[in-house]
């Protein structure tokens, strides 16, 4: 039984868009944690954008412009 499946069914107002990044040299979070979250969310039919930053540590942020572009896509934001 997948607990994320049940959480998704019981919480229809939850986020359905996920931007997940993790450095491959992260000493605080196991790489499988983000992979499992991404897989569970994708299994619920959510939009998941999941990548690892190669040779980066905890809290790395090497693609902030892509993140802003993704937010605009998800929200439908258009520049005026």
C-alpha cells in the first residue's frame, strides 16, 4: 500500500506541481528520499520536475532562472 496514494485522495487541495532538486554530494539528505517523493507524486499523476545537481551539496541552487520559468508555466503567469 502506497501511503502517498491515500494522502493524495484525502487531500485534494494539495500541490500537484513539484520542483525537486538535490545535490549528489548532499550529506544531509539521502538521494533516495527525493527520488521516492518524486516517484510517489508522479504516481498520483502530479507534474514532477526532479533533477540532481552533479557534485553539488545541500542547498545548491544552480538553475534559479529555470525555476522562475517553471513557476510562470505552472501558474499561467504572463508578463504584461
